[in-house]
């Protein structure tokens, strides 16, 4: 086995390990901070890589899942009628869910009814058939009314994973502050809380408009461009072209591992009956 073959096999093994990790790790619990695993140091020589934020950037000063990190202020969502009017798929969009079936997704037992899909019990992540790199992505999600005591990260958790690796959190964080700011709805999970929290109460549709740019790696697998993302949440910009510092994870911050420039989109199975509708993507060539 020559050196390049060994590198390729190693890269595939690391990618597989990363995907397994993001699929299997629970995202924490609603229990207070002392029950959480201790924050794990970032595993990368990140601040020396010019593709990542500089050493003095705020992201490196923040502790992962810090319960003391301030919650962002509540903001006012746009009226739902206005959001609905601007959320129709454009003619060049790839429609991933139009309320009828899961034909754009790999086989799954997620439920389809009344124009929406719902996370099934005893299920798994929903994985698109088509791989995507950079893209604009629109989707709408709804959290049912929480059960008594359903709190923190357990209050109807799901997530949007561009490339299956970088989670934009879905969670009912309407009057739900018993969790960490970098894990509320609109956060880049474990990295960036949203600038503000424009969530509607449970039982209402929430609108996500995501612009995602995939990371790039050189032939040796070194990161040359970090992923970055902008998120409009109910019409309010809550992530403004933030630089993702590595794959998101329920266990710790992770360093980048080289991967292809397009991978399937995934929606998270986190045991809760979160609903989705009107999902479409417009790929970006970059
Ligand atoms: Mg989640």
C-alpha cells in the first residue's frame, strides 16, 4: 500500500468517525451544568490557520456549552403572512419537500401528513439523496406544545445539518432558558448563539433561510477555507456570515477533517416529534 493510498484510507476513516460521532452523540440534557461533561479543549491548531478566526476572536474565548454565557435578547419575528409570501421556492430551486412525499430523501420512516413531515419515533437522521455543497436553503419547522417538565435541550430538539456535519439548531427555546446559549434555536451548535432570539411560541411555524458555504481543503487535507453561514430566523438575521470552526458535535468542539465539496443534507433525529415543511435549496457555485 503506497503513501497516498494510506492517506485516502485514513481520511475516509476519519470522515466516517466524524459522521458516526455527529449521528450518535446526544446533545446534552436539561440537567444543570454540573452534570455535563467537562468542556474539551479544541483539538486543532486552529488559531494558527488563517482560514479560521484569528487568535483574539471571541469564539476562542468562549467555553463550549457555558451555562453562564448570556442568552441573546428576544427579538420580534416578521409577521407570518409576510414570511409565507416570501418563502415560495424560486424556479431554480431543488425542492426537497413540498408536503407530499419523501422522494428526495433516503428511505426513512419519518411521517408525512397534512403537508408536513414529522420526526418518527425509533427513527434516524433524515438524509437527502442529493449531496450539496454551498447553497441557499429554506425550510420551516414547528415544535409541538411541550409536555410538562420537558425543558432545556429536551424541549423538541432537531437540527439542520448542511453536509451532515454542521448543525444549525432546531429547538423550542420560547421561554426556555434552562440550557446553554450556544445550543438554542438559531445557534451554530456549540459555537455561536444567535444574535437575537425571534422564535415564535410552540405550535407556530418557524422560518429558516440559510446561506451556507462549504469548507475547502487542499490536496493534503489542510483547511483552506472554513465553512461559513448566514441565518435569517423568522426574517431576523441571527447569524451574519459566521465562520464555523469545525464540525458541530454533542460531545465537544471538533477540528475539521477533510471531506468532499458536496455531501447530503441531514435533518436531526433527536427523539422529538418536530415537524418540517417547504424545504428547498438553491446550490451556489463557489
Ligand atoms: Mg439539535
